[in-house]
């Protein structure tokens, strides 16, 4: 994998456990997501920086690559078919496109009413989206970096221990100027974070 020392670092930030984060990655820049402690799910939404209505589409991405999982070579496409980003290196090999983001409502449904107060990814996305003039109607099906969601023979989705480990990363190249929204997932009710959310590192280079 290309290391950050071989390129010029333009951004290097640590996202706290459970926190939101965002930036614009310019065309040609590379964005590396580093799972500092391992087994941490990182929820992600992408938008054209020039036109936020042209946003990541799970359907267009899955249909184009004929695979529901992301890894090296996967092209993340907008609803228009525009290539937003390409996965250029991946030390994990399997990232989820279909399980969506946890919310206070889904936590209540899946895990019981006692979880209703828990902060979740949808709330993180809404908080960060406001910084860019976006709202709830701008949230779409998201990517879950490092999250392991196997599909059973009967179509049932599982959420199980991740395949990542401390220090493993995925790197993407921006094909156009791309707004990135992140929720460093706060979920504590299933194994996607090992029941213990931890920080992740974001590095943008050129």
C-alpha cells in the first residue's frame, strides 16, 4: 500500500470514538481511513462537492460492479453514474454497502426500548450535514467501512465481528471533488465495533 510518507499530507486528523467528521477530498487526492484499534465500523456518505444532489448511490455502485461488497478496484458511483471515488488499496478486503446506518429508531426496534436514548449514526450524519447545508432528505444508503455483514443463503443479513485489526486501512482516490461525511459508529449493541467504539484516523494526501 502507498504510505502517507511517500506523498504530501494535506490533512491528518483523528476522529474520536462515536463522533462525526467531514471534509472535501479534491480530485486526485487520496484518502486513507485507518482503523486504529481494530473492529471499528466507519459509516460514510459521499457527495459531489460541486452539486450535493449528485450523491453516492449504493444501487448504482452495486449494479456497476456486480458485487455488494467493496474492496480494491471498487468504484463508488453517484446516482448519475458519476465516479466519485475509487478504492485503490485495501488491507481488509470486505466492506459493507447494504446494512445502512444505525439510528435511535432502529436501535429501539432491534435491541429494545431501553436503547432509545443512545446516540447513533443517523444523528451523527445530521449533525455534520448541517455544516454543509444538507438535511435529512439528503441522507441516503451509506457505506460501512470495516463492517462485516455476511449474507446467508436465505438472504438474511448478519452483523458479526469485523475482519479488520489495529492499524489496518482502506485508501480511496477522489475522481472528482468529493464531500465526505463520516459517522465513527457509536453502536454498542452488536459486534460491529466489538461492543467498544474506538477512534479512527483520516489522512488525505496528494
